[in-house]
C-alpha cells in the first residue's frame, strides 16, 4: 500500500486548543506560534494533526452559534502551515456530548440534540475551509470513540459524511474506529464507498510500557513499574493476582515479551484492514510517555516507526509540546535529538 499523499510523517499539536489546562486565550495565543510550524517543517515532516475541542468554537450556552475568536486559531495554524509547506489534519478531539475523558457523562450517542450540534459543527467547519488547496486539509470526524459496539458510531459517521458532502463534495474526511481508535476495531467500521473517506487508528502498545506510571491511569499508578523495551514485564502475574480489578488492562501482556514481534502482532489488524479494503490507512497517534527510560523510549519508537514505514502507513507522533509525550518542552527546549530524528524519518 502507498502512503496517504502528503500525510507521511507528522506530529500532533496537542495541548493547544485541545486538552488545554483551562479555557484561556492567553494560553491559546502563546502555546503554538508560527516558529513552531517552521521548526516542525525543518525536521522534515510534511503535516500536523491539529486537535480542537468544540468549546473553542461553540459555547454550550449558545449552541449552533460559532465563535470567530476560536476559528481564528485554526485559520492561523492553516496559514502558518501553508507558509511552512505542511499539510493539516483537523481533528475534533472533544465533540459536543462526547469526550474520551468523560465516558460516564457522554450524551452524544443517545441525544439527538447533541448529534445535531455535532453534525452542524462539521457543516460549519467544512463550509469555512471549502476550497482550501494549500495546505492539503483532512477533516477527522472525532477522536477516540468509546462504545460497547461500533454500530452507533457507524451510523453517526455516515450522517456526518453526508452533511459535509452537501457543503463540500471534495473534502477529504477521516474516520477512526471504536475503543480509543484501536487497530483491532477497524474491522468493525463500515467502509464507505466514498473514495475521499480515509481511515485512521491510534497505537500505544504495549500500554504497560508506553503509559508506565501515567498519573491519569489508575492501573498504571498501582502497578508503578519502571519498564524497559525490549524486555519482559517483571511482576505482572502476581500484580494482577493481587489486583484483579486491573486484569482487563493487563491480560494481553501476561507472560509475553515486549519486542518487535509484539508490536507487529498488535499492528496486524491494521495491516489486515488495508489488505481487506484496499484503502490507505493512517496512524493518528503513537508514542511512549516521557518518564520511560530514554534508551527504551528510543528503541520503541525506532521499532514502531520501522513497522509503519514497512507497510506504507502515514503517522503523527503524540505530541509536539509537553502533554507527557513531549518532543519539545514549554520553554522550547528539544527533548532529545535522536528521538526527533527517529519520528521524522521518511
């Protein structure tokens, strides 16, 4: 399979107008600036994935009324990318009624009003950026759906494609699978006949390594292990025996060695999807947490990037600045030159 043209090697701009510490225009005005896009282009990358949370564009108190000061950040990023020669994936990271961080409170899939807000927002986005040719622009419908089964998402995604198509017949639209965009749920997606719809997944396997000691995951906090890669996962079996509430999180890793073969096995459903559908595929997020031992972090990225290059899968590493997976720190300091070389490799 060939790479998605113009979306071979990229980076996420997480933490800017999505997953921000608080809604703060001072933060929005300083966290990402034009020199950041020039820097990314200088690394040899060809695109960015721009996550956006809907409150930047629309207030809950005024649904269907869109905010120019929020769209201005997207406008600026697109212009900076045009000047830097970078393409853009516009990702709705937090949608009206849905976020992967608030599963118990989500309403999108059983509330028609929330669905209409979701669909209307995409119409507004498509209308605003219709006709933009440089940079090449992809509209990613939603980040990391989590549902008991994929049918409701298939239905809503098809409606969103129809609504966008009514505004812009030429827009390229991206759809990810269920369970946090997992590779293994790609098979459950309805593959549309529309040739300008493309598909995406995220990859953080093995989670005990890539998310080791992650403070937002109770299982990783409780396990509290410093892990190397490649290596075994010491103490995992006795841990789950004494903490059965975490068995579901760790079951796929018990008794297994973390290495290239494991990474390949977890990637196989994505490879199968490409072969079965004939569609190009894109990895919208991958990475290893920045508290992992640096030599192991480099080893993991080297192995995974090699697999994606082998199979012609474009990618965007998570994430450019801070966000626990940093390439660059808030003060502009580069985390590690070798890491940047690996994730920028064509």
